[in-house]
C-alpha cells in the first residue's frame, strides 16, 4: 500500500524547481516505494503568480494564502521556499497545525526566530528540516566520514569559503536579499550560512567567533524603471575566525558574493595530524584526499572521483565513479531522507531546525562581532 | 490540449533510469508543455525482469515480447536500450510499424545493419535518434559553436580520447559487451563510438582512417560460478588516425576501458589558427577556451564554467554558472529535442540514424584498418 | 672596468646555496656586467662548519667570527643567513661598519629590533634588503602590476595562505625554529611573514589585526639521542583578519606548517570590482586572471603561463612562456636588484629593512591579538 | 686535486645559456668536486657573434672556426648547440679528434648521419650524449622507475604529446627550423624527437610506426625586410601510432607547434594493469600517480609533488617537495651525469649517441610512413 504524501509548497520561484524534481525522483533514484509525494498545492504572493507556478511546477492546485496550506487537512508536508523573513511565521504555523516542515536556509533572519521555529517543531513532534543541502553532496558527506573515522588523525584546522560573483554587478536591483530586515544579512546570510552549517557538520559546535564585514557596493537601484539608489544595509563580504567547543581546531569561514570569477566556489579544507581533505563545489564530484601514511615517494593529494563506493552511491543515476551528480541531486538526497524519516516515524532527518537555529546563532554572533570589533562567545 | 506521447521501452537496465528521468523532466526543465510522455510499457527478456522493470521505472505495463511494443497501436515512440546486436531488428520493426525510434548507441554491430536502420526510418518518415548523448553536454555543444563560428580560426587539429578503467578488472565476466557478435567491438564500440560521433559533430565527415588495437586481458570468466575462461574477441584499446573530408584537420581518436585511474575521461581538444578549446567529461561543466587575440600578458586557457549564457542554459535546474548539470542532463537534452521534433512534425532531431550509420562506418573502417594494418578509405 | 663586489656571508646552511647560485648568475641571467660578486668569506659557528661551508659553497676564505666580516675592509656586502635572533646584532654591526646588508626573513624576532636595524641602515646610508623573495616570483610581481593598474577595478578582498606540512611530523626536533626566543614565533614567523609582506606589497599598509593561534604538537624532542621532550612555545598555525589603512579591502592571512598534503602552498587571491587574480606557489609559473569584461559566454579564470611578456621575463633561462622559473630564480631576481641598486648608488632595492620592520610590526600585532583575544591597532 | 675539464662550445645562442648555468652549478648542486668545468672557448659563425657570445657567456676565448675546438689539444669536451644539419660533421670531427661530445637534439637530420655519429664516438671511445634533457626531469625519471618496478603492473598504453604554439604565428620567419634540409623535419624533429625519445626511455624499442602530418602554414616570409614568402617543406603537426618490440603496449606520439594555448605542453600517460602515471611539463614538478590497490573509496590520481624522495632529489636547490626545479635543472642533471661518466672513465651516461640514432630512425620511419600512407617497420 503506497502512502500519498501530500505536499504544500509555499513559494514557487527558482529553487522550487529542484524540490519538485526531487519529489519526482524518490522512487527512481532513492528506491523509496512505500510513499509517493503528491504535489498538492502551491502558494504564491498573488493569483497570477500562484497559477503560473502551479502550471509550471505541476501542482494540483494553488492559493494566494499560504495559511490555506499550513492549516489544510489535506496537506502533510509544508515546503517553505520564501524570502527568509517569512520563514518563522510560516514554519511555526505549519508545525502548530501538525505539518511536517521543510524550510529553505537560513532558517530565519535572527536566532530568536530560529529558536522559536525549533521549539514549535519539537513541541509538535513533526519532522523538520532546514535546507542546508550541501551537507548532502556525496563528497561532503564522505569528507565528514573521513574526519570522524579519524582517517585524518587529530583534527587541526577547518577553513571554508563560499565565493560567488553575481552581486559584483552594481546594477543588480535592491531585492529582499540586500536588506537586513528581509534576509537577515547579505552574503553571510545567503552563502555564509552554508559554510557555518558545514563547520558544525564537519567539526562540531562553535564556541566563539570574531569577524570583519564590508559592503563594497554601498547603494543599489530600487527598480529597473528608476535611477534611484538606496543604501544597502547588509554585507557583501564577511570573514570570521572560529573556535570550536571542546576542540583545538582552528576555524575560519568566509564568504563574498562580489568575488569576480568565482561562481559557486564553496570550498573547504580539513587538516588533521594524519591527513587532509579538500572540496570545491565547482568540481562537486571530486574530493581531494591526502594520507601521510602513503609511501614517501607517492605522497600526494588524491583526486577521488565520487561514485558508487561513496555516500549516496546507491542513488546515482548511473552507477559509475565520475558520472557525476548535478546540483539538484544534493536536494534530492535531502528530501529523500526527510521523506524516509516521515515514513519511519523517527522525524529525525538532519539538518533539523535545531541545526538551523544553531547556525543562526553563529551567524548572529559573527555579525555582532563585526559591529563590536571583538570576539563574541556563543552560549553553550 | 496536451498530447500524451506513449513510450514503449525495450530494455529496462541501468541506462533506462536516465531515460525515465528525462521523460519526467521535459516540462519542468525544458518547458515542453504541449506534449506529455507517458511511460506506457516496458519489454524485458522474461516475465520476472519485465515486471520488476515496470515497477522500478514506473511503467503502466510490461511485456516479455518487444514486438508487442513495436507493433502496438498504443505506442508512438519506441525507446531501445538493449545489447547492440538487437538494435537493428528492433529498430527496423519499430520504424516499419510507424513508430518513432530512439536507439542507444552504437546504432548497430556493423555498418550494414546501421544503414538498414537508417533506410527503414527514412522510408517510414518517423523520428529517429541514436543516443550519442555527449553531443548534448552544454560544454560540448558550445565547443562546436566556437569551432563553427570561426572563433578558433582555421581548424588544425582534433584529438579526442575516451578512457575508463572498469574493464581493467580481470575478473569482470564475459558479458555481451566483450563479444564481437553481440557488441560489434570492445572499447571502440562502447566508448569509441562516442568520440567518433564527436569527430563528426565537431569537425565533419571522415575520409580515411588507420588504427591499432589490442586486447590486454585475453580471456575472461564465463560466469561467477565457474572458473572457466574464454577468449575475448574484442579490443580493450584502440587508437586511430583520422583524415577528414574536404579539410586539412589532422584527427586522432582513442579509447580504452582498461586505463587505470580514468573514470569517464572523455576529453577532446580542437586547435585552430586563432584559438583552442579543451573539454573533459570528468569536469563536465567546464570548457577550456583560448584566444590568441587576448592581450599578450594575459594569454591563457580560460576555465569557462558553463551556465545560462551557454547552450541548454535555459534548461538548467538552477540558472547560475557552475551549478552544474549531472550525467542525466545530457540525456534529458537529447530526449527533449527528440520529443520537440516529433511534436513539430520535423522529425529531424540529431543525431539521427544517419549519424549512427556514419559513425558505424567509421568504426568498421577503423577495425578493418587495424586488421589489415593499413589505411582504409570511407566511401563518400 | 668591472667592479668586484666582495660578499661576506654569515651562515652557510640550506638557504646559502640559493644565494650563491644567484651571485653566480647575475651576468648570465640578469645582464649585470659592470659588477661581479666575489664570494670572499663565509662565517659559521665553528671552524669545522665554516671550513666545510667555504669548500661546499666556493668561498675564498672562512671565519668562526662573523664580526670579521661585518668589520673587514675587504667586504662590501654582508649577507645574513642565520637564525632570526642573530639578525639584529649582525645587521646593525654590518651597517654601522658601512656594509650593505642583505638579511634573510623575518628581519628580527620582534618589531623593536627590526626598527633598530632599519634605523641603523638608514643612518649608515647602506643598501639594505630583507629576503622576502616571493615578491620576486614573476607571477606575484605581475599580480601586483594588475592590482595597481586597476585592471581589477576597485579592490575588495585580499586573502592569502601559506601551508606546509613538514612540522606535522611529531618527531621533528625542537630546533631554533620552534622557540620564541630564537625565531620570534612559529609558523607565523617562518611562513606567515611572507604572506604578511605580500599583503603590504600587493595591497598596502595594515591598520589593525585580529588573530587566532594554536600549537598542535605541544612538546618536541630535544635531541635525536634522547626521548626527552620539551614544550613548544610557538604557533603551529595562525589565522588573522586584516584591515588596511585608507582602504576598504578586507584581508585575511593564515599559515600552518602542519597542514598535511600542502608542501609550499603559498596562495593568494585578490578580488576587485572588475576582476580577480589567484596565485599558488606550488604552481609558481601560473597566474589565474579573471576579467569581467570578457564576453559573457567566455568568462573564466585564465591560466596565464608566465613568460617573456611578464616581469623578469628578460631574466628567463629560456625565453618561452611556461618553461618555468625554479625556486632559486626568485632569490636571483632579488639579489640582482640589490646589486644593481648598489651599483647605481640608489641603495633603494625593495623590500628594504623598512619593509622588514613593517612586516615585523604586523606579525607582533597578530601575536598580541591572539594572546589578548582582541583587535590590535598598528601605529600609523 | 681538481681536474679542469676544458669545454669548447659550438654555438652560442639561446640554449647555450642553460648549458653554461649547468657547468657552473656542478659543484654546488651535484656535489661534483673532483672536476671543474672551464669555459675554454666558444665558436660562432663570425667574429662579431663569437666575441659577443664569449663575453655574454663567460668563455675565455672565441673562434670563428669550430674546427679550432674539435681539434684543439686544450679542449676535452665539445658541446654542440648548432642547427641540426651541422651536428654530424661537427660531432664526428670532435670524436675523431678524441673529444667527448655533447650534442643537442635531434642528433642529426637523418638516421644515416646519426648512425655515423654513433659509430665515430664508439670507435673513438669518447663520452657521447644527445641532449634529450626531458629524460632528466625528476618526475619523468620517477615515472620510468614506477613503470619498470612494475608498480603499474603489466604495461598497456603509452601516449605522449608535445604541443606548443609559437609557430601558429604566421609571421614567424622561414628560419632553419622550417626547412627539411637544415632541421630534418618540422615540429616532429624539433619537439617530436623528445617524445620519441621518451617512448624509448619509458617503454622500449619501437617496432613499427604509422603517422599523419600536415603543414598548416604553407608559406613563410623569408626575411623581416621583405614580403616574399616561400613554401615550408616540413610538418607543423604529426601524429603517429607506435608498436613496440617484444611488448603488447599500444603507443601514440604526437606533436604540433601551432597548438594555440599550449606553451610547453609535453605530456605523457602510461597505463598498466595496476596503475597509471601522467606527466605534463607545464607543471614539471608534479607527477600524477594512480594505484588500483588503494582502498575502494579513496582511489584517485595523486598529485605527487616532486622532492627529495625522488630522483635527483639530492640536487635540489632547496630540499623540500614542491619547491620546484626550473627548466635549466633538467639540463643540469644531464650535464652532471655526462661529466661524472667522463671522470669515472665509464663514458656511458645516457642518452648516448646510440639513443640519438635510434630516435632518428623512428623519426625517419614516421616521416616515411606519412609520405607512403602506410605502416613502416624499423630494423631490429
């Protein structure tokens, strides 16, 4: 007996497409056969957008009012793909009405809201996941496996960076992404949230932070039809030092969306006493691995092409190393795990809202440290 | 009014999965909305395999007899994913019964069969495509665009290689891929057919060839339950020189499935009087581009990350350079073009069976030149 | 009339070899013909070491007492290649006795000593250079040229790293490099001094810093004949944030000598509003260059192979891009400029002791910020 | 007692510089102390050139008549750096007058001349070396060690290429390098001779060959002061298949000096049953090494940075992996071995004139096969 998991999606923009692809491929790629996602309804800001999204994405129905979804008896899973400032109200409303909630990252514009979301989901006992999909890139998951198995020995350093360049275009409009109120921050919130989550995923809890930030393009145009420009109140670039709880590891994260030439340049390196790993999302199907135990004349970073021998190998479209997962596959892995955890009743697929909250705490502490020009401790 | 395009698939193995994904994503990724593929029926060698394939792949029905598909009134498109020796009979039967035919590569085990397939499809006026999907990798299509636009100037050299390493494992069983009768050849037929097609796609018709071949692992086990080994009668490696019709370009293609460390190492380089391009499928979302017109102190191969500005950019899951297409996306592009050409009645989506036949002629000439240790001319 | 420039070298260890090669090749590679360095005398810690060094390196004479060199009438240039704690006394004594002084980096174990060296050289009017040779790698000099010519537009970010792995070997003895008193610091003093100098060279003066440090291998063996281990009082790794004077550029430098797999991994990236450059010393003859002015479909990091069109191109052994300079050539470029500035009487070849002092100030501020866990301002 | 090895150099052009550097560094880098090369005399085409070369390169004297060198009692080693067509007469004259001979590559314009040179040297019992210096790049020597130690298992494939782009400039003058009579061939003789030598060095004797050639730029200007253009009678590009004696290895070599974007792109790959190596001269201090014995999830090409653990490691300027040898160092290694073999009386430093002759035979066979459009066998 196949269970129809009825999905209500709030927001039908760019990212929606990858989610829809993921729901479609659960059976084929993830061998999930006891449950079948049904694209029940999509909510958008107005009738025209909602209708168009439903047609384009293949939803059975649409609505202008997202509360129709969070409160419907016919919806089991609410998938939130809206600007960050809307996440808290939508996520909490969903949880309080017994819906499982998948929410895009960052979880909220501030740590307090993120915490409320976590608490609401916990209280409701619903599955809850924040969309830090890069955890689910097979090479990244494999890097964690190596780090935790002590293949790398005692861990020494974690350094991560996420650089893109689209915002270097000074003519980009002042959308919600460029405002603190709506996005919670700039590059740090949008891209940096991923590397902060990876710091937690790959190393562990963050104890204290100290950062610097800058806004290179101080004003942006408010609309395409006007030359009016208004100040940008979020960072174009942030660099931060990290100390970890209960660990000697030195950490550094950084992000910028004005780094010319870098497209989806999310890289990290972990160095341990016995080896290192290096990853770069621009070459997502490779992990560089070094072991100091190799013969002296054959020491070298290995370019490991990810394949069936690695995490999520069983979900490969074609089971051969190097054939490559695309961007959408990390989202597919994420949603597969969420759906499985709903089916088996454990509701524990990670990253949960707890992870989203903890990442938001770190982001907030970094912003705070930049303003105060001082180290900031996180609560334990 | 949406047209349901009913698909009958012959063969439900590894590659079937990518085709099914492609059929599912035509609307979402390729904005094809006037037609909707329906997975009508799948044929496999016996009841058990067929039933399992239908379940796994999501077909409405299944059959043990592929002729049920080629001759059914309810099927419009026959998708052939079987061992090469079966292609000709299946493809011709499909065409003769008015079905559009998509056939995996190489088109046939020999050029005569391939020609018969081409002629049957032509006579029937049906859409016909051979699955040389690497033409549809955006970076490859873009390389062709540069070569044809004369960005590279007068073309000088074309060199291509396809190296993999799974067959270096001497314990691989003697499957149909290792027999001339069933596969038409070894590495040359399986992998080399792709580079021969790329030679035609990127440069033009081949005039004459001269090659060498070798079988490194002379015998393979016939089954997992026995130690018996039988001779392999196909190549593990082939290297061939090419001359092109009406052109000065020097060509070289080569392939091996015993090249340790190379996973899906399909690379090519085109050098012209004014520039060069280099591609490697292990890094599928990059094209190296060189222009001799760059300033003298800034000459260099550029690593162009493929994105919305490039061919198939509108079909990207997420419209940002570097986010990357996966293995399945080249098949998606291929099937999208096939379906579009069916819908618009032109039946001309390439590579057609004509291309499949011409590639088979080259492959046969190469094999012939290896045996005769001499140059072999192709008919004009 | 050729001038014999008599060189007295203090210290005849590993690095001495590259200096000697450089003195030999001034005429051949740098077309310096009016002056000919003469390897007059070498000083070492005792008779046996000194005699051996003179023989091995080709000096006319040797001494156990370095003051014989700083005070000899027969020596014009003193070349100091000793442990850092000796630099100040030796350099000042040389300057006060009218000798030109070339001193290995870092200039001193602390900023006060470095300042005294700078002042002594200034007062004496002698040529003075600190051996930050990586400034003289052609790709690095070219990067600076691009940054200063505004090819990159307004500068946004400077990020640099120097990672090696030899100290990850826990059995390395507790030599002078692992003690604050003799080396002034650990990885930060040894490797980090280079990146701090590059920050000044490529961007400008540093205004304030904040760092973290760690010592991963807390104790090291005192000698090969004993198991006794003593505490290490210097850093194995340091990461620091930088703000620059009169500039918006965000800076980050970091270094570690326990980073498994990284050999001479000195990398930096400069991002500006219109382009970027990336350099890595493990591939010293390449500079990655990006320009946002390239055609939209051909945007990409260019791998520029350094050659005759670039800085120091006229000093290439073989005048062809990509033939490559070796490690010794950056030292050759440095010494050629020093000798030229002596010959032309300008005594201004950079990096001077002023640069050495300024780097030491930054290093000291970073160490200070690590201890105090706070931002530290540098004096203007 | 140090032996003064008096060197007479014939030809004082571009390449002379690297030889002179090598003679200077024998003691410092190669610990050769019992013999000291003396730059006795240099011969050039006329008085002005000869005098200038002597000054620039540091020779004690000069001559317009190279026979002064080959016949002088004061010269022990004749170093020939002249256009190829002069090698035979000069080399034979030197050998017949008892001189050791180092001759640049290719040894002669044709195999018959090369054989005469070999026989003359053999008869005279003098040391004789042909300047295939890329054998002496440490990564290349290390590749051979791996291939011969069976680390790679049974060898399957050898593929090598040497691509440069300076001749793509159609305005390059018709110098001796572009004429068969003076150079013996085009890209094949100049660059291809290196890869043919590497085929012999890395795999073994060549049994038969078949190639294609082309001249892309059919005419070149005869002088800078005239617009007159004359036909080029040598290849711009050659690609050849190779079979080896007593081996199953499939071989392919290719070369072009019009390959835009490729600067000193000398690459080779060796695939064996158990592993592979890949080398590229544009990154000379790296060897890619793959072993199929690595753990399944950590299989990958390793980027081995060459250092003290590798061949010629004791001759490194600075003894650390990755610090890098420059272009001149392979020539230094070559000359060090030649001088050592003179000193120890063995006269056997490779590659000898025998190797030069055997390479010339292969080159001639390739040219022949191109003309005849057929396979050509080499004599055993």
